[in-house]
C-alpha cells in the first residue's frame, strides 16, 4: 500500500473517530433529544405558518453542515416515544401556578383575564414586525455599530443570551427587563434542565428565582465552543436554520426606567458596589460614600435617575466596560440583523403574544405562561421620569438607543425630544 493510500486511510479513520466522539458526548447538552417538529417557518402570507420537519431545506448548507444535520436528524425517530411520555407528565401540572417564592408574592401577579387577539390578527402582527425588522436591517439610512457584520463575526461571548432547547427545537434570546425571568422558566421546563427531587419541573412558577438566572441551568450558544470546538459554528447555523427563534422586546426608554427601579431603588449590594458607588463619585457632590448599600439607604443616599442617565451618556463608561445587560441595547444582545427571528414578541402585548407563541410551539397544553406583575413599569411614566432630565441629554439618549426604537417599531418619543 502506498504512502498516499495510507494517508487517505488515516484521514478517513480520524474523521470517523471524531464523528463517534460527537455522538458519544451529545447527551451532555441534551442533543440526544434533538426535536425539530415544533420549528416554525417564516410566514409568507396569513395562515402560512407551518412546521418544519427534519430533512427539509438542507441543500443550501455547506457540506460539513449538511453531514452534521443529517447525522443529528437520524436520532429523531428513536427518541420520539421518550418525548411523548415526558409531555404526558408535564401536562399533569396545574393550570394556575402556586406562587411559593416570597419575592414573587411581594411583587404580585396580575391574574386578571385578558382578551386575546385571534390567530389571524397575531399572524398579521408577526408578519409586520418581521417585515419592519428586515427592511431596516437592509436600509442603509439606519446605521449603528455591528449592523454590517456577519454571524461568523460575532464573538462567542456575545452569544450568551441565546438559550437553546434541543428537546423542542427552540432558541430564545433573553432581554433583561422584558419578562426574561418567566421566559427562562419556560425554557427550563421545556428543556428539563433542572430537577425538583429528581423530577423535571412541570410548572414554570415553581422554579425558584435564584435558580432561574443560574447560567448552568441553560444551554447557550457561547457554551458551544467549549463542548464542540471547531464544529460549534456549524451546529449553531444548523440550529438557527431549523429551530424556532424568538425574542421579546420593550420600549427602550421604559426598559431603562424599569432597570433603574430594579437595580438602584431597591437594596442591591452587587449593583451598589459595581455601579452606584462610581456613579455617586462621578456625578454627585457627595464626598463620603458609605461602603454598603444598607448604610447608604439608611443615610438616604441613592443614585438618582439623572445620575444613571449621565452614566449611560458618559463616553468613559463603555471604554471601561460594556454596558450591563440590563441596559445594553437589544440589538447588541440579540443581533437581529444577523439572526432571522421567527417570532418577535413585545412586553406591551405580552399576554397575547405569549399565548400565541406557546400555541405555535405546540406546548400550550402543557402550561400557561406566568402572569404579568401588577406593578410593572408603564409607558405612561416616561414624561414624569424624564421631566428633570435636560433636553440635550434626552436627545443624546435617544441616539444611543435609536436602533432599538426603529428596528422593533417603537415610535420616536417626540414629546421628550422637543422643548
């Protein structure tokens, strides 16, 4: 046998070995339950939303992607019975969750009924939201950082908000202060990534808040590199093509108010140390600043909303460290011009959007989406909160978040941007 033949044989054997390794370690991230049947294709016209089955539309993928995709799809049949048994167990959960967490009881839930839009209206709404997003991503008149880069150009650490559920073929990009706690709960229930006394959680509200935001409870895109190495981007692209991808957004200025209320009006030691102390030093006249948030609150010393806006507008802020996720722009968290989202929900229509999405995912019979908080920050509060913010600052702030306003169809707040 010639050296060339031996070399080719070696390459083939190494390739087979690598493939076997992928298969063996697949269970580490739940890919043994690789289900695609709930993926939603992008609607072309009202009523056109339908499921995508394994094996469709692979012809446009590169050879490696196509091979991996077909390899993964082969596990569907052997796992279908396992999934049916799991869903039967989940369906036994109560329709109205029992709120056991103290923090949730204090914040309070709105259990009032809401008149849901009919399916046709929801389909039209989604088509319009997606059309607007695609048009502005392609429109050269709207410029913002990172808009023109490709998905391959996005570093792994910027993909940490994309949560993957391989059991149902779902990818969720979470945006803090946009019902992300409850959507993360839903993803945990769907993916069965957390157990309660050896049994997967069936009811989203049963999951303690401290577990919801534990990064180990979620499989995110930024973890792929550690698990799959050079195959990670190929797998991401396959899942982006075949899975249902969704996010929920919110009026950018209202989201800022909500973030401020949550992190600076309540005693939060982490945010006090990381953000409040520097803000007080830079933007207030206080010379002596308490070392703990409890001491500061007892002395009546808090960061003002004006201090917070100054911090956001200060060019030194981003030079030191990127915006915290609670006030980072949505386009920087979820990359809407690089990822073709199948569903765009809004907090302003959360109840209707959530119900419709669960229906599209075919999981609406398993549980209901947790209800809204009664004390949720309202859009009507904007005028009061920004009343003491100088006009020039408001205008600068709008430019900072303009892409989020435009991409997701929020009207320009003219009343705040003019005298």
